[in-house]
C-alpha cells in the first residue's frame, strides 16, 4: 500500500486584494527591474475605417431595441 503525500496548500499568486475593488481604472504600480519590451507610450492609434460603413436593417433594430431609451435621451424622440 502506498502512502499519499500531503501537498502544501496553494498560495494565491495575486497577493492581497485592493481595498477598493471598484478602482479598476487605476494604472498598476511600476515594478523595479527591466522595462517592458514594448513601451505603450510610443504607440499611435490610426483609424483606417472607411468613411461610410454599411449597416443592415436588422442591426439598426438591435441597437434601437437595446439603446432606444438612451438614443431618445441624447437625440430626442423619433418624429
């Protein structure tokens, strides 16, 4: 009969959770050491979408169903 080995309890890799769990927009603290491979501050974002984007009637219906109240608030009710 073989004896089963006891495994040590697993430890959380994430450490202590933050006090404010809603503060998800805060940037993580920089750690000492080597800089990241890609410095995101040098990146640029370009918009290569066409000027006009085709939209089907079904897609418009979905947006009106989900966001109709918001659209009415922003742009006024339909005439």
